[in-house]
C-alpha cells in the first residue's frame, strides 16, 4: 500500500516568498514586451551558436506579452560568438516603415546582419525561409505557420541602436519582415516593412 505524505503547512514567510517570486516573474514578462508577439525563432541561443538557418536548430522561441512598437528595448545580439567567422557583414537600416535596402544578396555560409534602427519606433529583422508573404490568420500574424516555416529573428530594439545577428545561411530566398504592431493595431509589415534576401 502506498502512503502519501501530508503536504507541509505553508507559513506566512513561505507565502510571502511565493508572492514575491510571482511578482518578479510578472514584471520580467512585462519588461520583455514590445516584441512582435509571434513565435519566430531566435537561432542559436540554446546551442551555443552552432546553428543554421534551415530551421532545424534547437533554440528558444521568442514570444512576448506586448505587440506594440514603443518602449525602450535594448539590443540582444544573435550568435555574437559566430561573428568572427562571418564571411560577410551586411548593413541594413530600419526606418518607419521599411528596410534600406529592400533587396539584399548574401553568400551561403556564416553572415552577419548589422541592423541600424534609424526609425522613431522599435524595429526587428525577421526572416521567412522560402520567401513569399508572411502568413496571417484572423488579421494577426500566424504564429504556428511562421514557426512551421522556420522563421527566425533579431528581436526588436529601440531607435538609435545598431544590433548584429549572425546566421549560418543556406541557399534560397528569404522574406525580411517586421511584425511589431503600431498603436493602431497594424503591423509594421502591413505598412511596408518588408524586403527580400537572396542567398546563393
């Protein structure tokens, strides 16, 4: 016969600790806001940077509590340990609402993208392997479809910063996009913030 141990009584001190941890967790989630709200992958965060842009890498998904383009966000470089091995660095400027240049070419292999946010709002640089339109459902980016397609991103950061993302790219077409929402609920992508990347 299996005996079940009684649950230890929770003291007032334990209750305060649990409440404090819950509050800290809630604040941390709130501070991570202003991203796009989609589960696009940030490649290389869990595996130390040995990732490719095929979508087969194990890595963390980036989702957030907020989908607006305002609020201070610091740059979070992607795969900085791979930058020394990059065969090319490609400079892209983010403006409200577009990328300059809109069309980019890159060699297959390890490439660094340096995104200079010169817009007034927060911007990201996301990649959709295979190219084409970013999938939407019910008027919002289709998170499941983006994840299935292997989309990945340099997460949003505030104006006046340049942030780098380094990837081991496979040949093919990629759509560049930003799906952060404006205060009106439209995504930057819908306002024209999209481009193309050709890797050969």
